[in-house]
C-alpha cells in the first residue's frame, strides 16, 4: 500500500514566539519538508503569527496555518490542528521539541512499510541546572521516552483512536497512547 508523502505538522504553542520561530525553522530544514505547518497558539498575547515565521515558511514553500485559541490546553490545540490538517500523514511536535534534520524522512521510511501505521517520537529531556537534572532523573531519566511529540501517524489511526482529551492541562497524550495500545494498532 502506497501512502502519500505529504505531512501536516501540528504545533500547539503557549510559549514565547522565539521558541516558535526556532521550531518552525528546524521543520523547514528537514530533509523531507512538511506540506504544511499548523500552529495553534493558545497564549494570551497571540492573535497574529510572527512575521519571521511567515517569511520562513514562504521562503521554503511550506503552507502555514496559524490559529489563535486563547487558553487552549495541549489536547484541544492538537485537536484543532487535526481539524485544519489536509494531509493523510499527521506529525506532532511541541514548541520546545527540536527534531533531528532527518526526522520526517526517517519516519516516512518506516511508515511506508506494510502494516506500520505510525511511529512514536523519542524525546530526550535536557537539563542544565542541578535542580533540573534531579527532576529529570527522578521522572524521565536520560534515555529517549516514547512521546506524542515527534510522532507521525496515518490519519486513519487518529480516526480509530479518537481525539485527545481537550480539557486537561497535562497527560492527554499519555492517555491517547494508552488507547492506541489497547486497540493494538501496529506502530513503531
């Protein structure tokens, strides 16, 4: 079964726009560029997409969709992004999660194999201060963790598993991953 190579990347954002510029720039530098980047900005000061992001996407000929939804939790922001996405492949990143330059190409190589419907992200949590290292080591460790940020799925997976919980501040992605596991959908 051949699948489209077009990917919609969804970024929920409730941070400084400087982080947003950095992630969009890294997405535009991918060895396989996304067809579209969807930013759902839930910050109180949002409303307009930063000009730098518009310029970066235009220069790289990547469709940009910017939606401001004040105070949206991450699940709600991701669901809004899904509603706006046009591609059959959906990728998720977070505003502070910078993928490697070959992330999309490597993910597509795996998903294009028969009977693989998605691939999870593997997030490595960085820490600078001693306190941050203590917290990281207590909760995550230093090995990559299976996460929704960095994941790429066929749209049909998202339809089968359903939407993310949109009324919680954290953990909506973990709950969604558990539903995916219960359905035994083959993902890498």
